[in-house]
C-alpha cells in the first residue's frame, strides 16, 4: 500500500517519507476508504507497524496531514452564487467517504468559499504574511520552552492525554462551553483532547498564557465537518 508502506519486503510509504514534514492529500474522498483508515494508527502514534509472517517493522511517521476535498461531487454545495446539482443524499454520501474516526484526527476543518472579483480587487488591508510568520515563530518558541526537557516533544499536538490535563486548563465557563459543544456536535473523547490542544496553540499564537474562552470557541469552530448540519 503506497500510503502506509508495505510489500513482501516492506518499504516505507508516503506517510514515512513525509516524516517530520507535511503530507498533502488532494481530493481526499478519491482515496479508497480502506487506504485512509490505515492512517489512523500512525496519526495517533506517529509511527506505523507493518507486520509480516516472520517479522514486523516500525517506520517513523510523524507527519502533518493536510487534505483537501470538494464540498460535493459537482463542487457547488454551499456556493454563494451557483447551485449544487447533486441528487438528494449525494453530499452526505460524498462526505461519508471520510470516516468519523479519521475526521476526529483532523484538528482544523476549514471551509473555503469562492471569493468573487470585487472582494479580490478590494484594497481591504489584509495582515501581511511576514507578521503571521513572526507570530507562528513566537508560538513555536513558546512550545519549545514548554517541552524543553522532552526531546520527543516539539509541539502542542504531540501532548499526551495527561499533559493535556496539566497544560490545557480551562475555567468553569470554558468547561460549560466545551460540554455544550461536545453534546451538540456529538464529539468523541479524542476530539475533546484535540480541541484543547488546538485552543492551547491559539492561545500561544495570541501570546496568552491562559486559554481564554475566545481561544476555545475558535478551536470548536474548526470542527465544522463534525457538525451534523453540514450536509443535513
Ligand atoms: Zn453538488
């Protein structure tokens, strides 16, 4: 299998070739569901085990998964101007090619709607990339300091469940918000931890020691594909 690796004489797959880097999967629903499901273990454990009759091999696979997909087969679901021509149930079926447990392991779901010409040509001042870069570098530095004595840890995403409890504390209002979101979006315990880690990173980007309500709300907002209402 090309993604996770394999063969009679097991070779590393794309996920190991992307170790310590980014793996970009374009048109995610075009991949076989079975091929995507085997990424679940490496996404959790940052290594992949390939078993053969006489031996097993472990390949490292600590990669950042970035994937893209259309909103539906025709491409116009939720489009501001054009109409989706997919038959009823098709949008839901398309999204269901990505399993819940795999979606669980994807921290940021971002819907990108088309930008029309007047928006493109407007001179509204956007934040400069250099400034964003500075902010990212600072947030990374905070994390290096946080995990300084742990050579195997470099970023918030790699925290163990126990570390999440210790380092991603939220106040009572935050707990209420998160509990409501969990119920409303039907989130798993894994998604719960992942939301806290993302909140920690958003707080780091904002230069805040505490995870504030707004950081938590933003992290919850990034779970849009968990929402049952997506393709209702
Ligand atoms: Zn469509």
